[in-house]
C-alpha cells in the first residue's frame, strides 16, 4: 500500500508526531528518511526491499558509494542516511573533552559512541596522563575480517612518544558476548609484561558490546600473581579481585 493510500492519521510522519518515533517499525522509519520512492516502487516497497537485503547494522556501516549502488538511493538520499547515522553516533558521546577515566564505567561511557552500532570488531587504545585524563585515543579497525591485528611495539612506542602514564585497551565483541577468550587473556598479559619493563601501566582492558562490558581490572585479570587457571580456551575464576574502585 502506498503512503497516499493510507488514512492521514496512519501515515508514518503523522504517527511519528502523534505517538513518537519508537512506535514506528524499521521500514516506516527508513521510509521517512528516504522520503519518496521510484516510478517502479513506492517508498514502502523500497524501504522493505532495502531492509530485506541489508540489515540496519549493515546499512549504517555502508560507505557513500555503497549506498548509491542501492537501486532507488541517489546522492541526496545517501547523504541524508549517512548524516542521520553520524548524528546518532555523536549524540551518544560524552560532552567532556578531558574526563577522568578512573573507573571501567567511565571508560565505557567515553567510548560508547565508537562501538555501540558496530557489526565488526575494532580495538581502541587510550593513552592517559597521571591524572587519568586522555592524551590520545586511537581506533584500529578490522572491517574486512573478524579480528584486529595489533602491533605491541607500535602501541608501546606511541605511549613512550606521548609520555603517557598508562594505557587503556578496549575491544568490542559484535556478537554481544563479553567474556574474554584464552587469546584475550594471553595477549593482555604479554602486553602487560612488556609495558612493565618500560614503566608504563596497562590500567585496564575492556571487552565491550552495545549493552555491557567486561573489565580485566575489576575481575582481577591484571594481577601478576596469576591467581587464575587456564583450561583449553577458557579460564576458571578461582582468583580474588585484588583491586577495587579506581585505577589510582
């Protein structure tokens, strides 16, 4: 059914104004953004077809060129969609250029806008000064693969160049599961041991999703006494949390 064939009160824009945006389906919201259809397809058909072939998560990660390749999406509509998704990301950013990143909760809030819409894996390194204020944030992306390859030498070299007191590591699990793997634990301990020799602190490693996070610091996994055991690709939490509160 075309938009013009609907009773005025049932049209997406009117319903959005009357009931709020949360009352609309994905198709209706996308139809509002697209605005109009083509000669062959009305805007509802176009929106439905796009979401059938491309999920919301995939759509918001598409480049301008990829959006323009979708039949019915031209320059103006592609630009509007990209602007909409970017504004959504920016709206979640913490309005504080120099926050004190002294707890996992604060770190999660600080990087949330970078990860909450992603369907691929990224790694974020945050270099902080002695007051735990961020000096620099760097994002490594995988886009074409399932994991991100990092240079330990590069991370520590940049920390030395910035004269950073410590490093915060964050990486996302697009699956939503935030429990660390054997590789996550092993690579973190390896980096910690190298950083210690350079008198640089690895203050925390967060594994995050769009809804929650796992902190190595809060769970005692940065404790060098190794009060944990590794079984296969899992670990057993038979340790006591040795730190609590902030990183100081």
